[in-house]
């Protein structure tokens, strides 16, 4: 894989995602890792939480999966946390390798983001988006996940995408206080998935109350994790 300088988040010296197969990786880890397709067969609503919005690739993967199945009756709430929201032009560059696979979804998302970005304020920002009939309540917490974790419990998240860079590059986002807040903001029966199976991530998640198990990782990565609030 050729790593281009622009693939790296300079704040953490780490990649946003794999340029080669980022979409497949996102689907394997976050969509399948949370059994999203099985859970939404009945329609209804789905609340996703995410630590680390980055370019929005995980969000786009979710919309693509919902659009590909007959899931248009599902109502999506997507609550994501990001300390360094990216300029629309930077997102366009970073997501360009997926332009063909994402097609209209990407074009529409870029318009939505370009509208939201200039007015972003610290704390929660809310927007209503519609992707070919899929209604989305999009919510972005602009700020440090540590600050979010100190807020009173407000969320009722069904499934978490924990994607805040690798724990050796960014241990703060896997801290016990943030993992406890993730637990507190999850419904009973809710789940999480993460690309890393590091002990420094599993430990605070278990201490918070999640049941954590390992699963085969994507590509060359040996393991990933899934969690359940039972
Ligand atoms: C691996 S990237 C996320 C990739 C992303 N899910 C995507 O689809 O592009 C991790 C993200 O977490 C953000 N981040 C790291 N530490 C954070 C913190 N303490 N609070 C909020 N966001 C943080 C980074 O700025 C970065 O955008």
C-alpha cells in the first residue's frame, strides 16, 4: 500500500483509514462487528455513536449498506465526536479513492458537509440529512471526547464505532473515563466494535461493564473486538 502524506492525521501521526480497502475494512469492523444488517431487518430506528468522525467514511459505509438492502424505512441517528473536523476540501481529497464505490452517496455527503462545516460550534451540532429516502439525524460533537465524557448522560446509543486512532498513538481517547461514558450512553443490549484488540483498550471497556470478545481482524490485522452491554 502506498501511504500518502495526506492520508495521515498530523495531530496523531496516524492514518485515517486504509486507502487501499478502507470501505471493506469499515464494513467488516464496524457494520458486521455490530451485526447491523441483522439488527435492522425489522426496520425501526438505529442510533450509532462514534468516537472519531474523521472523514466520515464509517458513516458513508453505513449509508451504503442501508441503501443496498431494503432498509430505507430505518431511521438513523448518528452521533459522532471529533476534535479536529476536516475542511470540506480535505475530506474530498481523502475520500477520492472511494468516489466510484460510493457514487451519489459521496456527492450528496460532500454537499451536506460543506453546508454544516462553516457553522460548526463547540459542543453538539445537529443536522437533518436524507440519502435517497434514508432519514438521518446527524449530530457532531465538536470537541474533545474527554469533555463529552464529562457531560451528563444524554445518549441512548445502540451501536458504537470506536475509531479514535491506535492506542499507542492516541491513548487519551481510550481512557477509562471516556470508555465509562460510552458504556453509560449505551442502551441495554447495545454493542460496540473496534479495530484494535489491545489490552489497553479491552481493560477499560471491561471495567466499564462491557462483555468484550475478540474476533479475527481485517486483512493483516490479527484481531478486533466486539462488546456487549448485557
Ligand atoms: C482513525 S480517525 C477516524 C476515522 C474516521 N472514522 C473516518 O471514517 O474517517 C480518528 C479520529 O479521531 C479524532 N480524535 C482523536 N482524539 C480525539 C479526542 N480526544 N476527541 C475527539 N476526537 C478525537 C481524530 O481527530 C481523528 O479524526
